[in-house]
C-alpha cells in the first residue's frame, strides 16, 4: 500500500520543481518571436509527417481548452506561422501545417530552448535523466 504522506511529499516536490524550472526556462520566450503556446503548437506540428498534425492532436498535447487552442491556431495562421485546411479523413476536423516561416522560427527557438533545458537539467546525470523520464511517463500512464 502506498504511504499517503510520502505520496503527497513526492507530488509537492515534483510540482514545485516543475514550476521553478518552467519559470527559469520561460525566459526563452521573452523576445516575442514566438509565445510559449505558439511554440507548443509548432512542436506538435513539426513532429508530424510533412510537418502536419490534426487540430485535435494539438489540443490533446496542450494544457488549454479546445476553443483556446482554436483561437491560438487562427492567430498563428494570420501571422504566417502555420496553415490550416479541412481534414479529408474527418469532416469536422482540421489539419495544421507549419509554413516555412513557422518551421524556421520554431527551429531557431527550439535550439535555444533545448540548450536552456539541458543546462537546467545538468544537475542530473544521464542515468538520472532516463529514470526521471521513465518515472514521469509511468505517472502519465505511458510506461
């Protein structure tokens, strides 16, 4: 049986670490080239085949509501970062594709952001990083 007190302490420590690290690395988005939400959309889109993802998959990867994701995507279309078209396999869905401008902007910031993350996580060795990845995947039900 799980020790309730230990479970709460572990949760609080995980939550506080996540909050502190996010505060530190969010400075990567200060130049306003891409907002953090836009970066998250492009992260999902650029990982898809032909730099394309379904709108519902983008929504599933984000921690904001579906209407908020739709508004964000529409703003990104206006900025020329992505394009949006109907999903031929889902009459109610949409496909979102990174434009060349969006992909280039994303890659530039992603490189800087990855350095910030690696620097912040450098207090852990590779074995600890793998263990952390595996434990958080387990917590998310993806072990």
